[in-house]
């Protein structure tokens, strides 16, 4: 069952009240998945946390996987919004810094749920496609940015934009993962500045600091 499908029983999920109930169930499910893991969470647990009868959850979802689909559908929307960086800032390093900051913030916010997906992949491999899709969307944004810089003459046209974008995104994602898993204590702005400096220098752009006497990240 897809994330957008629901099971219609004695209560119509498409009413305003039904949508509110469904939303409460999705929020409760995410909380439980992150706390207990997907395997240990039961449909009855979701109903209890949501404050509804045990039968109500089946009005909206056929099984636990369909609940997970709804949770991940919300995650997809949140990540797409979080990773969107406007092109109003003409400075390329500032745009890279903004993109890195948004990714780092969103990764830390959703790290527990992303870890749940990785656990689910062990028994339901189809969810691996979802993880790959999340990563691919992130990479595509970076690749598009590099191509734009090449068109502007700011980055060497001989550089393969896809390979460069993939490698730089892997650096940021890999650091984010270790940062969260190891619970390392770092200043978020210093992290953003450091990763942006590495990204900019890899593309042959000016350093993050002292760019015409102005710090590209802090302004």
C-alpha cells in the first residue's frame, strides 16, 4: 500500500476530522518508531499514543507498513522544503553554505527516522529505494548548482559535475552521519564553515573566509 492510500471503514478519513485523526496517528507512529524501532512498535501502541481506540488505527491504515509509508511521505515533503535554497544570493559560496547548513540541520532533525529506515531495509528491501531517492535528490541539487557555476565560468568546465557533486554530497552526508552517531560536540556554524570551505576549494572557488574582507557565511 502506498503512502497516499488509506483504508476507509466506519469513519471517512477524507473528512476534516478524519484528516486530523490520521495526522495524529502519523505523528504518534513516528515518535514510536524513533523511540522503540519499527519492529518493536505495534499498531496498538500507535493507537495508545495517539489517544484513539485500537480499532480506529485500522480505519486509516491497513498495517504498520502503510503507517510507515505515511510517515515517510511527510519526511519527503519536509526534506524537499528544507533543501530548497533560493538563487537570490549571487555569491556562489554563500549559496553552498546555505545548502550545507540546511542539509546539516535537516539531517540532525531527522537522523533517528533515517536510522529507522535503514533498519527496515534489512527485512523490507524496497525501502532502500526510498533512501536512495532521498540521496539522489540531494545530489541532483548539488549537480545542478555546479553546472550553473560552470556556465557562469566560475568552475572548470572540464570537471565532471555529477562525480563532483556526488563526492561532495557524500562528504557532507558522511560527516553528518558520524556527527550524529558519535554524538560529537561541534559548533554547527563551524561545521558549516569547514565543510563549505572544503566544498568551495574542491571546485576552485575562493576561500570561505576573507573573501574581499567579508565572511561568506556570517556576513
